[in-house]
């Protein structure tokens, strides 16, 4: 089987597990929504909320990413599924890409809900000229988070105290995504008088980040899960 065939099968398996367990809808989405509401209570200022809304969206996405990654690899390690795939000789690059695709699909739904919540709760608007930047940022940032989450989830999966180790490993690495996605979203929404054209360089950073970790993760994932 080719790498992409393996990736599709792994992604379909992960999404079926999620569909049956409803972890995203029953746990992660309420958690993310609660984070957004708590931000609104903490700041308690309409002007401040509008100004920082892009950063809050992506910060809530980062926190939710930790829950999704831990869940995805807890299922694999509990019944030895990763070990079974390795023993069967399945390509590690296909496993990596498949799990990243499944994680990206779940993140895409989550981020869409967060963006809608920000527009409703924080009274932000999306100007017509910023739609392209916003969609491009959405895709690139989601891909980057999925690749990094899968890579470091595999690294921490077999370690002791992985629940606390994963945030320590993951959050510093995704800082460029947080910064780039926040700045690009600010430009798309016109926050702080930013222009949509100012968001494209940040999109370039996000696309480069996703490409580097996508390629690096496909090459390194096998050795990580072996260790």
C-alpha cells in the first residue's frame, strides 16, 4: 500500500473512533467555549475584547489541541495499536500523515466554532477584503498545529507523566503558530487598524512552519514511536 492509502485508512479509523466516542462534541467543544466565555468575563471590556479577539481564538485552540492530542494517543497506547502497526510493517510516514489528517479535521471544526463564538461574543466583524487572508490563515495554521501535535504526541505517548510532559514539549514549539495566526487574523478582521494585506507575510510564515513540520514529522515519526 502507498503512503497516502495508509494515511487515508488511519485517518478514517481515528475519525470513526471520534464519531463513536463524541469526545470533541461532548468535551473539547464545551471546554473551548468555556475558555472563550471566561476570557470575556476576565476582560469585561468590549473594546479590549474586540482588540484581543484574534489572539483569544488561537489561544483557546492551543489549549484544546492538548486535549485532542492526548486523547488521540491515549487510545492508541491503551490497546497497543501503534505497536501492532509497527509489527505489521506499516509505514510510519503513513501513520503520521493519517493521524495528522484526522487531527486537522477535528481542529478545523473546533476553530470554526471558536471564530463564530468570537464574532458573537466579542462583537468583531469580518470585512470583505479580509476573507481570503482569514481562510488561508485558517488552513495553514490548522495544518501546522496538526503536524506538530501529531509529532509531539507520538514523542510523549510512551513516556511517564505524558499528561504533563506534552504541554511542556508542545506549547513552546507552537508559539510561532500562535503569533503568526494572531497577527494574520488581526489583519483579516481589521483589528487595531491593520490592513488585510499585512496578513499575507504571516500566512507565509504559517505555511513554511506547516511544510517543515509536515516533512520532518513524516521522516522522524517512525524513530520517535520506536523509542
